[in-house]
C-alpha cells in the first residue's frame, strides 16, 4: 500500500488525526482575515468588468505585421480609452475597447483601418451593448439565488438544518474569496467568469456533503454512548474523509492549473483566464471551507443542543472518574485497541461500512481472541 493510502486508512480508523474541530477558533480567525482582505480589495479595487457588461466594440483584424503594442497605442489614440489587444492564432489581432457607443465604433473602425494599413471591409467589428451584460448578470444572480435555496432545502431534508446553515456559510465564504481575488488580481470579469463562479459552487458543495455524510453515519445513536462528544466524533469523521477530499481536490485542480498557468500564462490565451482563475481559486477555497469551516460550524451549532450538552457532561464526568481511579478512559482504550489491532474478528463481526468512526464493534464473546 502506498504511503498516502496507508495514512488514509489510519486516519479512517482513528489511529492518527488532527484536531480540526478543537482548533476551530484559529480557522475562524484565518477565514475572517482572508474574507476581510477580499472585501477590502473588492471595495478599493473594484471588479474589472468586461466589455460584455460595460458595452463597447471588438475589432478583429486579418494577419498584420503590426505588433500588439503598436496596435494598442493606435487604438488608444483614436478612441481615448485604454484598449485590450490580443494576438490571435491566425496572426491577426483582437482589439477590445470598452465604453464606446455605436456611432463611435464606426469612426474607430474607419480610422483603425487607415492607421493599420488594411481595408475597412477586412475588419470584423462587433458592437456590444451594456444591456446584454446586464441581462447576463441578472440571470446569474437569479441562478445563484435558486441554487442557494435548493441547497439549503436539500441539506435540511437529507441531513439537518444545522448542516444546511454551515454549508450555506461555506458557499458564501468561497464566493467572497473568489470574487475578492478577482478584484485584487485585476482579471477581467466576463460571462466565462460567471460560469466559473457557478461551477465552483457544485465542487465546494460536493466536498462538504462527503464530510457531512460521514458525520451523519458516525453520529447515529450518539446519545447511547459515553465515549465521545459530538465535536470529537465530528473531528474523527473529518479525519476519516480527509485524504479523499484532498485527492478529489488535487485531481480537479491539476487540469484547471494547466488552463490557468500554461494556457493563460505561457500561451497567452487570455480568454482562458476568465474561467480558469475562478475555478482554481474556488476549488481550493471549497476544499478549505469543507474542512476548516463547514464541519467545525456544524459541531458548534450541534453542541448548543440540550442533548449534546448533556452528553458532553456525561462523557467528561466519566473521564474524570476514570482519571481519579487511575484507569484509562473508554476513548483511550478504544484508541489503543485500534492502534494495536487488539481484536481479531471474523468477517461477519467486522464493523460495517459507515460505522461510527472510532467505535469498533466488540467481537462476539468466545470468538474474538487477544493477541
């Protein structure tokens, strides 16, 4: 078995682990700091809205001997606006000028053709009105709102309302960070960006649901035992799915990183940046929030429940009694048994898939034997 696979198995069995839930105040603080930075960047820098949202003109030229720098200077002098010039694979140029009316676009087309030394009919001109971008933005907001409502309803039915609230906060956290980084980096916001933002919601929710599903199974009949508190079971469940979450995120990030750094960086395919940056940041933020935000939030909300408060008192009281008697607690005995593989059980005695993390069924009397 590979080293990572062995680590994943030990995490699942509870032999090793990290106290994510116990240190939740640290993660909350880090998340608040990142979110504040994103909001400040958004407020100060603002979003660099693309031509689809502001309106303007896009001029596509045939193959030219003019460089992108020369074309940029020419277009800026003619229009009075700072253009975006990209070199196409055919050797032509794509000149994008925002905040230009239809009447101004005809003048720009004529003067560009003259200064660049091409026939007017050889230039392909597309005029984009701001109303089209406004329609896209409204539909995106509508889609986002419907998605959020459906997510909350589904999680409240499939799990419970506390998990629905935690997942919603995690999604808002991911969106805020992604939009804030767009503002800080200065990448142009286009319809591709909107598609990327809506796409990352699904990835973020997938990671969260995987953890919540394990937690739901792990916390069945939790009040019938006095070995673990809810927060401890949540943490053990999170550790059990940790490697799976990391593997899923890394596999998803690799092709997106290729689009962002190779396609958008080395090859100069600027249009790939629109969707790849939002996907890259959103996937990373989604994995972070499912581990450091969503599950600790569920534990926080759940620990406020009277039953969980009573359970925690019973668990702590029993541990205190064991310490006074100089005996190991039930949790310590279970961890020692799991780490040492204390029991040999027949296949039918093995704990079923999805059993409570950290709570292994005792073998049937007379069939298990100590080593």
